[in-house]
C-alpha cells in the first residue's frame, strides 16, 4: 500500500546535504521507495566510484519477485534523470561452504556497475589523455620505452667497502690498563699454533743505540750560535724575530700540541720533542742556526712512534744519570717515561723501551703537564691536580686534590717547587701553595668569556701571571691586586674573529718581559711588551701556528723561539742594543 510522505517545515532535502542539485520530485511515493532512495544517496556519498563486488562466491542469485520489480520501478520513477537510474544493495546469502566475510568486506556497499553509466570526461581530462597519447607516439619514434611499458627494475645493491687491513705489530702498543675490562686485564693471552706444545714464540725485541743518542755524540762543541754583547757593557731589548734553518716536519704527526727543547753541550745544537694528534711523538735533532731560512727544505725526525691511543698533552726531555729520557702525558690519563737512547734493532716502527709508567693518577685524561727538577704536576679533566716525583725506581705518586675548580682543569705551571698556578674551564685561575694545608691560596675569576686554557708565570717578575683562552685577548694579572687584569694584549688575532676555533699558547720570551703569541687568521707572530701591554712588532710566518715555546732559562746566546702548528719553525731573536758611552767630564 502506497502512502504519502510529508516532510516537516524545518527539514532539509537529503540531496542538498549531499551536494546534489535538487530537482522536482514526485510528492507521493511508497515507503519502500523512499527507503531505497535514501540508501542509494548514502551509497553515492561514501562510494563515488562503484566498489568491487564483495558478494559471497558461488552464491545463487536472488530470485526476482513481483515486489522487487515494483520497488525498482518506483525507485526509477523517483530518481532524477541526470543521476544513476538504479541503486540496489546486494544481499549476501549464507552459504555453509563459504567462510565468513571479514569486517572490512562486511561493511562494504556494492553497486551494480553494469547499470550505472560511466561519468562523462571533462575537457581537461580529454586534453590530458590526448597529450599522453601524442607523447607516447613520439617516444616510440625515438626508440624510447614509455613509462607504462618500462619494467620496474630494482637498483643493484651498493658494494660494501671494506676498511683496509692494517698489519698489527708483533709487539702490541702500550694501552692504559684503566681503560681495559677486568677480563681483559686478568686473562692471559693464549696463542696456539700447529706445534705440539700449543704455543707461539714471539720475537724478542733487541735494542740498540738510537739515532737520538748518535746525534748527541756527533754534536761537538762549536762556536756560539749567535753573539750577544756582555750585559756589563750593553743593554738589549727584544724587538722581533727572523726565521732561520729548516722546518721540522713529521708526516705522521699532523697536529702538534706540545713542544720541548733541550740545548746540547756546546750551545750549537738542540733536541726538539713534539707530541700531538693521535698519540704521535717525534724527536728531532737540529742546529741553532743563524743562517737564512731554507723554505724548500725540511728536517725529518730522528725517532717517531705512537705513544698513546689518544692525543699527547705534554712532552718533557729529561737527562737523568747519563740517560736521555722523555716524559709524556696523554688524554688516556697515563704518564710514561721513555728511554729514547735505545730503539729496537730487529723490529721496525716499534716504540722505545718504557722506563716507568703510571696510569691510576686520574680517572680521566690529562689536559696539561709540567715537570720541574723531578717534580711532576698534572691537570686533569676530572677536576683534580696530581703530583708525582721521579725516582730511581720509577714514578712515585705523591698526592692529588680537587674541589677548587668546577669542571676540567686545562693548564698548570710551576713558579717554584712549592707554588704553582692552574686554570680551568670555569674561567678560574688558582694559585696553589703546597706548603699550606689548604693549598688553594688565591682564586681569580678571570675576565675571559671562554674557559682558560693556558697559564704561565713571568720568569723575571714573580707576581705577574699570564692567561689565555679562545677569546682574542691575552690577560696579564698581578697577583698582589688580582681584581682586574693589569693589561690586555690584543691585535694578534684576525679582527673579524670574536672567538678562536683552536687553542693557542703564548709564552714569555727574551728577558721575560716580552710575550710572543700566534694568532688565528693572521698567519703572524706578534710580540707584546709586558711593561705596558702594547704591541712591539708583528712578523709574517706563512701559516697559523698554535703555540710558541721558549726556554728563557737557557743562555741568551742559545735562546731560540719555536713556533709550532703542523710543523716546527725556528726563530732567532732580533735585539736592539743600546751601548753605554763614556761618561762626560
């Protein structure tokens, strides 16, 4: 029985909610026809394209009954002419032989695709299809496969690049026991061979006189390298430097962090030790030249070896009991004394023999080290300072204390055996007196805006203290009034740099009242006066060095300034002499 459907005044047509242009519809339809129309509209909203048939396979078609035929005719009569004529929800008949459909398929709505006319193509789609067709024809004339015909090939896998196999030495290099696991330390190394006893005999290292010892023996006393007038008749002032001799260069040591020099007997030759990146240590023999700088020539090291698995923070040349030794500290926290008068004669590239070793002084790496008359002071990343003594039996640990710095301690310097100064990443400079129960007697909050890396005492004025960091200014402090720096030395760094990217180390040179320093970006060495803080001179060296070394305790005749970066350059001082004339009557 057909009934009329009356819509309320506040209701909206379903076609307007679905974005379908409304047309005049019949006023009287059956209830089943209205229900079918609503279902068809919902199917059109959620399924713009006809979904695949998800019916149960092999299910018998639903029989056509008069009621169904009447319903389809009523629906066709109520459907607008421009919309699909019939929308019918398929019924799934249960089948005992078929499996239950999934949740996804059970909620799908299927529409008979054979009764839905295809949507007409727009002008844009027709133009696009025409362009694709013409492009494909043009590709075929060129012999190029069209994108649709091109087979999808998987790119071949990239070949694995294996790291080069570095042959290991017969005798293993030194490694700190602090960084080994307990199993690795306690368990002995067992190596088995095809022999019946199951052991492998390692070659015995035989030592012979090293090239360093032979160089020392061949350096005979000679005339003084440079003349210097007697202080009784003249006074001199350091005004600059000149490059002399040949550069010292080791291809295996690419960056130098520390240098030490020992002038040999006679004052015309010297040994130069250097340490730095990747644990490299080199020892050179050179003459204290006065001749012109040889730019195209360089001297190779007498000895070179790997002293640590990390970078070397300090080297010192020692002469004890007619033995030539070298003390080194490194970022692995160890102190080692090497006998550089011996070297292996039957194994190439091996280290010299170790005389003494300490690796339990600090829990972290050693950042700075200095030795004075057999007393060793170390500054560590674990915020502590350690003290050791060189004995005939080896290195004896005296004490270590901390608490005066917040963070790593980066530099340390002796004034004498009892008083020293250190500096750290917290911008503090501390003066230590080992005779006091509370060793830290003075703390200076420096004016550096980065951590302090270098601290050094003035050799001629014991109350002057020099400090340097990565900022472009060097500060001079008077410990008698440490509230403000006495002078700020500037101009040695490129003026465009606000902060240096590498650590640089200035030093007192000459008679102790001048400061020589490199500067990043300037490729120069600058000489400052410690009397007034002004720059005296600047000299071009051709590269950015990172440290200056000068032993002002040497005789003035043999004083040299050593500039180091990737190589070591020898600089001879230039003095301005004011000769005192006779008194006028």
